[in-house]
């Protein structure tokens, strides 16, 4: 039964990719792109995304294949940002590795006022705290504290937004990156 379910799942995902890829090649895909492998309808993908009315989106990819994405008030993004709420199993091979993925447990939450700079990749599960800053090009694989500034691959602590407290109660000022 599981094998049959997996084959049906692979076929549905293949059909979805066959419809999506031509649109991407033509530049007609929606921006931001809400992508959810195996989800047949736009409303099904959209139900896994909560975006506050004050969020500033550019060309952002929201992959909700393995969880939900929540963007709180006044969050804003640079260009080319990817929020990936999902993963693939490296133990699988061939088309199964490409098409079979977890459908839950990789949620991403970006809290109020966070700034995600250009070309950042966020891998769920992850929470980016209120007013945090993620520097351009970073790959975020873990939670970011409120007011924390992170950058690099993988993202690591660089400093604190002026006036933000770290977990030890100290207040530090941002030094140039």
C-alpha cells in the first residue's frame, strides 16, 4: 500500500513540476512564488502561508512543502530570498529523492520587524526573532534571537541591533560588518 501511495505521490508531483517549469521559464510565475510540491491547488499552498498586511515582499520563494511559513508585521525582504520549509531524504535515490519529502515539521516564523537581506536562504524549522537582521547571502539553519544580527554560511552571530538585549541581559551596539 505504501509503495502505491508513493507512486501516486510521485506522479502528482511530476504533473505539478510539468505545469510549473514552463511558467518559470517564461517568467510568468507569481511573485512571490508560493511553491508546495504535491499540492494541486494554489489555495492549498496559500493556506500554509500567513503574511501580515505590512510585509514587504520582493522576488521571494516560499516553499511550503514541509511546513508552514508565517511572516509577521513589518517584516521586509531583499531580492532573491528563499524560505524553504521542507527537506528531501538523502537516503533515497533517483526520482524518489527528488519527489518524496516530509510534509510537516519544517515551519518557518519570521517575527515582527525582521529584515532578511538579498539572496538569503532560510531552512526550516526556524524562527527569526523580532527586529533581527539577516545579512545578504546568509544561509540560516537555526533560530535567530530577537534583535540579533547574523550573516555567513552557515549564518552565525555578528552583533546586536542597537538597543537589543542578548540572552545574558547585556546591550551591545552593532559594529560594522
